[in-house]
């Protein structure tokens, strides 16, 4: 299966990550929220020890912001791991 998609939204003046199935569209997931950035992510597992983000959302016309988005995903999912760039 493909890597999950993610979108960073503005919620109560804070940027928050939503990570979801690649079968869904970014636009459908955000509803009426304000999207800041979007793309695809790889989360840590047995073969990949870092969070990484890449790509963009064609439905939202937003790109991923590597360092910022990785930190927000890490905080939103409470993942206490290092990060890397692709």
C-alpha cells in the first residue's frame, strides 16, 4: 500500500496534522478547515526509523513543507522520534 497522506490544518490558531489513507482526497478530509500544507508522509516502522514528508496535494494545490510539517506531524501524533528530509 502507498504511504499515507497528510494535511496540516489551522485549528484554534494552531497548526495540526491529520494523517490518513492514500485512498482519500486531501480536500475531502479537511472539510471547511483552513489547510496550510499537504502531501504524503512515511511514519516510523521496523524498516524506516524517521518521519519523512514529500510531494503535494493536487486537490488543494498545496505543497509539503519538509521541516515544519515533520515537526507538526511528530507533535500531533505524539511520536518522540528524530526526523529526516527527503
